[in-house]
C-alpha cells in the first residue's frame, strides 16, 4: 500500500510541488488548498487558523507538507511541538545546505519575515557566505516589465555565481520571469527538489532517485 503525502497549499508552490512528488516517488499525494492572509504581516501571523485546519488531518497521512516556504520557515517547529505524532516537511531554513559552494546569496524576503527569529537563525547558519537583502519592491517592478529602458537596474545585486532565495509571495508566483532577469549570472534555489528529497527520506524510499 502506498504511503500518503498531504500537501497544504496556501497559494505558493503547491501545484508544482504536488507534480514533482508524484513524478519522483511512489506515494499517494493529496493537495489541500487553504486560504490565509495575503499581506506580509497577515501571511505570517495567520497561524492559528491554519493550525485548526491542519489539526483535522493529523494521522491521515504519513507526512504533511507545508508547500509555502514563507510559512514553513516560521511554523514547522511549532507544528512539530503541537502534534508530536505527525511528521511534517517543508522549507525550514536549511539555506547552508542549499547553497554549498556559493560565495554570494541574494535573499528576496519581505520586511515582516526578516524580523522573525526563524529568518535570523537561517541567516546565522551562512556566516561564511556574503548575503544581500535588497528591497523587494524593485524586483517586483522588474518582473512586470520586459523593456530594458523601463527595467530597474539590478546589476549590482545579481553577482556572478549568486544563488537566489525567494521568500516573497509576489516573486514566488513569478519565478519563470525571475530566471529570465537573473540569466546566466546566477540561479534560483529550487524548493521543490529539496522538499521532495525530505519526503523521500521521511517515507524511507531510499531506492528512488529524486
């Protein structure tokens, strides 16, 4: 009998992650779409409502995945302490693992997230790497335009070999455009691959290559 993986999709990355896990692993995958606050502070503070929805599914799957990396970073530790019998997976600040060999990291995150303890712990794990945290407004503007005359100048931020971590909801929804903007100089960090590998490990599926 296949193990079940339950994905909580709060509006970011859920559909792509669902397909990635289905393609890579012999598990049953169910995606649950939930609505939470859309602004920066609301998205991070809307935990209690989300916890109540998650509680209804405790024990119904081998692992519950929080697809939204912004939320996962801030709530995974709390979820594990609340629901001891349930396994949870998501992005939890392992930036050092995802950027091995990189000299520069560019983090696109809203101010509300930057002020959280989880975010600061994530940064502390990468003391050996140069970290740039630009204003996301300029990057959001850049994703709206293709004409070089109207594009904001991002050349000082996109250094050769840079790894880009996107923790901004508006930019997560435009990752294809971000890849075009970054071009050959750097690469976006792939959340889906990282999370799929974590699901593989939790489910004990060591024979499969993700």
